[in-house]
């Protein structure tokens, strides 16, 4: 298949995957734990560094294995098909489906809150329409879907820039006062160790807002010169998003009175109202809705490519392969799964589980860079670059430990997911002769 996606489409895909509801909601909780806007910004900076190390690691992987498939491809080729299948299973059941369903549900919450919902409009209709619309564009008209996404992401960035310009103007007028420690929160009276523990705990949630830095690897088969273009898009998109996050959160934690945002999820709207009244607050809500819509579109673009790759390898039914310019059947399956999750799941309670399973899968994929099957490839990066994957894996494991220390049931749920995936792999491979996976260096 000839490539049709270029650098800007891939960079926008990364940005759209990363910028979702998290950046507009997390800092109020972080401020409650950390007690200082300065520490909140340092936590966002640390999350950006971890994401950048992950983007560099995935760039190294895609240079060795320049194909679509993401974690499924990397683990099945470099490690073992079982691990790849489990990674694909996580994406199919939890990762993409759950993330699409959550973003679409949050979109409806911003566009049609319960207080404004007409009596004739059933709950969930906007959510389902957003998912179906994204599936239609990327399943039936991939070129138009990519163009639509690029335009939407461009508009989103312009709207976010407007927010920053308003904040800069208010700052120049002396309406944003730098705050010190936040009264009434625990950090001012806790030990150094407790403060570092709170910092690490906040970083767990902030890191979820950076997930999506790897989005471009899922469409590598459809890119001209993926060994060069995909790595550039991964790194550029991650850096751009990190800078935007830092600027936005500087506004969120410094613009309003600290007491109004501590422990509050609606920090972006509160900051906007503090800067420009209800008009700017409504403007921010519509901007957030657009961010969520582009997240749905970008994930719907990436996810079916994983399933199509699994179908090529015989791990899923052959009818889920590419059909023409797009994996139409795989896209339809993704739409159905996401809609089912919308109808049956408590998505807010699912977020921690999704973050844990996806982060561990990403860490396992990055570990492939240390395996001989990858290190012996002629396209392997110099050893000096291995500091990036080492840093990413260590940071992910520390975050996972902190996440599960107070709630081990999350680790149990993740383990069950991996176990079911392994069982499905055994059942799938029993009826066919296993084949030797290709050498990553010759993919």
C-alpha cells in the first residue's frame, strides 16, 4: 500500500490523542495534594519528560519495525506472539474502546449537560453519534477523515491559543497574581517524604494526560518513509503538547483564587470565568468539547490498524484486514465495542484500570529495545540512546507501584485482563500451525 499520511497528519494525530479531558481537569486535584502552583507545574513538566522519553523509545522501535500495529507488532515480533496478542487484546477490549467511549461520553457532558438537555433528547445520543461519525470518516473515507482531523486539530490549537492570549493580556494588566503555598492543604505541614509521595501520586494522574504520544506508530504502513517521518512526528507532537500543557496549566493554577480550584475537576472553566466571566468560560467549554471530539477521531483512526495487523497474522478473523484504503470491518468492530462500553460501563471508575493496563503494555513494548532481536538489527539505535527507554520503563513501573499501593484491586483487574488475553491466544493458535515471526531487522 502506498503511503498517504505525511508529517503534519501524524503530528496532529499525536497531539489529538494526547489533548483530551485530563489537562482541563487534573490540576485542581494536584493542587490539593501538592499545595503549591509551582509544584503542580513541576509535576506537569516531569510528566512531559516521561512522555518524551517514551516518544523517543517508540521512535527507536519504529525504525527497526516500520509497520502498523503498535505494541502488538513490537511484542509479537521482538519478544513472543503471546505477548503481542495480549497487547492487542488490551487495546481491543480496554485501551482504545474504553478511551473512545470515555472521551465521547465526556464530550456529551460538555455539549449537552443534564441541566440543558431537552426532554426529547435521550442520554447518550450525542456520545453514540460522535463514535459512529468518527468510524464513518475513518472507515469509509480515510483521506477525508484525516483531512477533517487536521482541520479540527488546527482549530483546537487556535482556540487554545486564544485562551493563552487572553491570559497573557490579563497578566500584563496585573490581574494574575503569583500565588505561594495554598492555604488549607496538607503539603505545608507534611514531611519531605510525604511531599515527594504526593508529587509522585499526582504524576500518576498527570501521566494519563500524556498518553497518546505513541499514536503515530499505529498507522506506519500508510506513511511514506515511516522510518523517518513517524519518529519526527512522535517527538514533535509530544514536545508541542508538553509546552502547551505547561502554558495552559500556568493559567489554570495562577488565574483563579487557589481556594476555588483546590480539589475541583472543573479547573479550566473556573480559571476562564476568573479571567473573562461567563463568556470566556463558555468559550473554554466549547474548546474542551472540540478537544474531546478530535480525541475520538484520532483514536478511531489508530485502533483499527492494530486489529488489521492482528488479522494479517492470523490472530483475528481475516475479514478484519485492510479492504482498499482502510480496515473497514475492523473500524466497524471498534465502533460497536465503544458503543457497548458507553451503554454498560461506569467509565469514570474504569480510568485507573485503563491507565495501568496501557502503561504496563507500553513499558513492556519499550523493553523490546533491550532484546537481542532488536539490538542486533542494522537499524537499531546506538547504545547511548538506551537511556531514554530505561528512564521510561523505570518511571512507568514506579508510577504503577504508587497507583496500586493503596488499591491492589486495580492490579488484580489488570492481571485478569492479561490472563484472559493469554487464554484467547491459546484458543486462537490451537486450530492453526504456528509460524515463526519475522526478524524485526528485516521487517
